C-alpha cells in the first residue's frame, strides 16, 4: 500500500512537474509574442521615419536641381547679344538703371549714354525685369533695328500693345 501511495505521489509530482514545464513554456512563448508585438510597432515606426527621410531628401534634391536650372536660365546671355552690364536673376539690370538714373539726372537716355561709353558700343543689351532689351543710340543703329528681321521678335506684352495702339 505504501508503494502505491508513493507511486501515486511520484506520478502526481511528475504530472505537476510536466504541467509546470508546460506552463513555463507557455509563459515563455507568450512573453516572446509580447516582445515581438512590442518591437513590431517600433520597427514600423523606424521604417516610416526612414521613408519620410528619403522622401524629404529626394524633394530637397529636386528643389536644388530646379533652383540651379532657374539660375542658369536667368543668367544665360545669348551669344550674339550686344555688350552690357551683367544682370541679376529676376530683377535684371533694374537696380543698376535706377541707381544710375538717380545719379545722372533721372533720365533713361543719360543712363544709356553712360552705358554706351562704358561698353564702347552704340548698341547696349539690358535686361529689365524679365524682358531682354536692345537699345540703339545712333540713327543708323535704330534704323537697322527697325528694318532687320533679327530684331522683329519684340516682346508681346501689355505695354507694347499700348504703345502700338493694339496693332501688334
């Protein structure tokens, strides 16, 4: 009888031991799942941050390329363009012309005379705002500008239409 009680106790202890081991394995497995679920949002957050950083870098690179292209376009001077002062992006020679006009009596004709002396040419190329302009000073130069086909592509804007009374 003692032997059967001992066997029952041993089998009960073994069963408890197996149950405790299975419980430990279950707890360990649950902890592993919890850790994985805990790290998964952090991993997703890190991937999202990396994606946003890549998009930001790509947009910054695109903006830089567009800025360089804009500046090259703005500062480009055609090969056959007459001599004249260097112009700034967007405003062109407007600040220089205003400064020279203030110091030379306020007349644009005086400014163009000074520029023609500076660049030793009777034809001066300027850029006022976004418009490129060629200014001829002598009678022959003005006559050539009006009759030469190369100069016929004058800008078509409100002020040109106003001066030509809408005929252009």
